[in-house]
């Protein structure tokens, strides 16, 4: 196939809410350009982008799918993304490598929840963005309301390039950049290009003037020209629109009917002529702060933004050429692990179809197969230019589940499969809790979890079970207590004998040394699970030999690793060993370890033991009108509201919430707010469990 230079490559990503028509628009653009002979549909499960079995089964996009089309000597790389924020990782990685974001809206609904959430990421990356209001010919289409919803989202810098109108029963689009009207037949396709009718001229001219002013605002030379002439020609307007898009201060709005192929050719023409290319954007940044300029003459650097595992092919690695060119058989260094990868195969991907190429130039998007050491977010670079491009920051997980293989023989197979799933989708995190002895899977939501379950079953052949994870409680004491224990065992020959007297107290950072003891030695142990054990030798008169003190402490630590209340770790205790007895023949290390453990356990149970629970700092961003319901839910989860801040039309709630109460929160929050609220959490501290909750936990 033809190889395009960097000035004739445009990378766009289609984002938007579920059912906005992104996949249909991509399909129509490929058809318009003649790359496919027949348009597939989502319903018939034969579109180029939604080709995975699970997408056919569920009837919606789950993976971001790279495609390409060619239009008037330009190559347009398209990434069609899912519309559900459970798959936000697919969306974010696509936004990261796109030059222009195309936000597709359903004309019946305007800006929906999905588009609103995605906009936060677009805004964060400061990427050039245009909006496409789709399904303008639907009986329930509301173009003006949809446009207003865009302005509510991005402000007054949303500007109409087009608007729809029906004339004599025919669907038409008035274009105020070209000041022409396009009239479509019911079958769509190539329109009839007409003058704007008299009854539309005044409104079209008003929008044209607004577009001229917005275009002029973004370029000082154009602004001077505008003041001088009072207007701008079409080429000057294009220049100003492009500058505004690059500044993230102008958002053109188009209208189409993707299903009936109306307006897609004009949209592709705008992407060709106006939408920024990679070379127009600010240079990428490496981890050490250096600029990675999009120059063909520079050494090669590829950024891996996506990996997919297919049983018949193995791993497919998708990349964007950030600098230089990549050719077949190039040897590149992975900056994360210093491994050398050989590019044995090079493709342009259109869904599942692979088109082999010999090289790809800077700014282009491609794929390769069977790399051995490379994952999503890695950089492959020429040995002449060792660098690491700043990785994608993926959002934290919203739900956690303990995961088990239904067949215990498949535990290792399950672990390996989950590692591969994580490599493909970094929003899936896998960890092993040694404390709970559980494999923990963290992901974005229930739908995301269902997809992982499907993948395990159908791709990797592993049946999995998901459960609520165990909470990592801690045990401690609230008052002092003394105890002693004599261990005596005689079974012929030498026996076992040890007697230990000790006192325990709650420990905190600022407390004074113990009173009434002759302190001979002190050891502070920072426990791996948090908190401290402070161990004092207060033995007088040599009643216990010094060499047995480590064994007593070992016995104490063994109990602390599995506390008497719930089997949880014990923390923040100090122990004073002040008396005891030993036998010249029968005493040994094991005897003192056993005696120390029993004495500590008894003292612990008499020291008003208390359960501590992990408490999270929870930040919830909620639409103003929904705050009441969310606060009621949070209070039912024993949350303590620490503060509320305004953020545009949202309220940001900051609270402390027990981790044990977070189960189901993501799903409930989505339900309470129609998916409009977001949250993030982080560990704050361990706090005492309420008495009634402790009784229930201990009784189990």
C-alpha cells in the first residue's frame, strides 16, 4: 500500500457515549473512501472494527480498534473506542496517541454521561477536539439542544461549522465555513452542492461571522487581518480554526448521519485540510524531560499504546511512531528492560485484517507481532536514541474481587492468564494478599469484570470464581495487662521447662518508658504489616538467661502474626518480660518460645483487645443535584464527611470511609447518579472498629 509522509497522516480517535454511532461512522468513512465495498452494521455483527466474539455477543464495542482510510491523498488513522467507561483504559490509551479527538454525539440525547466523563480526559491531555452530532435524520433528533449541551460542556468556544435542515423532504446540511448547502438523497452518499436558500442565508451568515471571529481570535496575524478587512477568506478561516484547535480553545461542531452516509465525506475533508497532524502538536516528553520531536530524520522511537492477545496469532502490539521511521527487521531497545526486539513483521491494522508494509514514518500508527519483552506503555527506541516516552497514567481501579480457579488444578493457569490480561489492559491490576491468602483482581466495574470472566473462560479456558475480598483488619489493646505461663513437659529423658512473667501495654510514639521496671535492654521492631512491637528485657537476678530472650520474643511475634480475635495481625504493643524461671537441664529455646507465646496471648485477651480497620480517604465528585442521595449512601457506609468543595456544577465530597463498607459502592454510586459521579480512594489509616461491628466480626 502507499506510504504517506508525516504531513499527510492524520490520527483521529472516535470517542463518545454508548450508542452514539462511533462504529457506524468509522464503517461509513471506510466505505466512502472505497476501502470496503459494503457497509457492515453492528446489528449484523459484520463491521470492520467490532470483530471480537465478545463484541458480537454483547452488541457493543469493548476494545479500541485501529483502522485507516484514505481520502484525497491523506491517510486518516481512526481508532474506534468503546462508549462505556468500564473500558476507560481503551479510551485513554487511544486519546494519548491521537492528534485530534472526534467526539460523537447522538442527536437524540446530546452530551451524555459517557461523553462527559471522557471529556475530563480530553481536557487533561489538552488535545485538539471536534464534535460530530450524529443521527441528524432521526425522527427524534434535537440538533439545537445537542449543540447547547456541547456549549455547557466546553463553553462558548464550541462553534458550528454546520447545521442540518430539511428542505422539500430532503435532508440537507448547511456548511457555514464553505457557505454552501449539501442536499442528500435518501440513500446518502455524494450530495448535491447548492447555494444556501434565501430563508437560511441570514442565519448562515450570522454563524459564518461568529466562525470568522473565533478563527481570528486564535492567531495574531489573522486578528490584524480581520480588523483590516473586516472578514477572512476560507483558507484564512481554516488556518485560524486549526490554531484554535491546537490551543484547545476552539471546538468545531459538525453534523452527520453515519447510518445513511450523509456528511461523512465533508467531515473527512475537514480532517484532511484542517485537523492537526502529529507534527503540529507539542513534542512528546521523555521521562527525563527532553522533547521527542516528530521528525522523520530523527532516530526511531515507538510508543506502545495497546497490546492484544489472540489465540491464533499471539500478541499483537500497536504503536505510534513518535520519531524517525520504523522498517522491517529493525532492532530496537525496550527502555524498560533493555531487551532488544526485532521488528520481523509490520502491519497497518483494519480491525482483524492485517496489511503488510515495509516501513512506517513518524506520526503513523501500526502494529507488529510476537514481540517477546514488550508491553503497553513501553518505548522501543533506536540504540542511537535511548529514551522512555512518558507513559499513560491509567485511572485506579474501582472494584476489587478475590479470584479463584473453580478447579484448583487451574490455579497456575489462572495466574498466567490474568498476567496476560493485565499486559493487554493496565486498568486490570492483579496482586496477591499474603495476609488474606487471596489473589486480588481490581478493575473498573461490574461490566469490566464480566468481560474479564468471559476472556478467562473463552480465550484461556479457565473457569473462575469471584468473591468479596477479605479485609485486612488489625488487632491491638486498649489497656495494660500482666500474665505468666509455665511450660512443663516430661516424656522420659530431658524434658521441657520454661516460666515467663510479662506485662503488655498499648504503644504509641510519644509515651514514656515503662515505670517500675529495671530495664536491661530494649528492642523496637517495625512490623512489616504496620505499627510496632517494643520488647523490653526487665529480668533481674538472672532468673532467665539472656540467651532465652530472643525465643520469648519469637513466641510473642508468632502470636502477633495471627491475633486471637480474628486471626489478623497485632500491632502497636510493648512487652516487658520481668520475671520467670528456668531449669539447668530442661530449659531450651522452644520451651521459652512456647511459654512466651502463651503468656502474651493470655495478657492480650485481658487487655481489652480492639479490632482496627483500614479506613480510606474517599473523594467523590457528584453533580450538585444528586449530592443528597450520595451523602445518605455514604453515611450508611459509616463515612465521616471531612469537607465539601464546589467544582463548576459538581460538589466534591471528601470523607473517610472504612474499606469494609466500600463493597458495592462503585455500582451503587453509578446507579444513584446515572453514572455521572466519579470517585477515587487511597489508604488513610487504621481506626478502631465500632463495638457492635467488632462483636459481629469476632463471633464469626
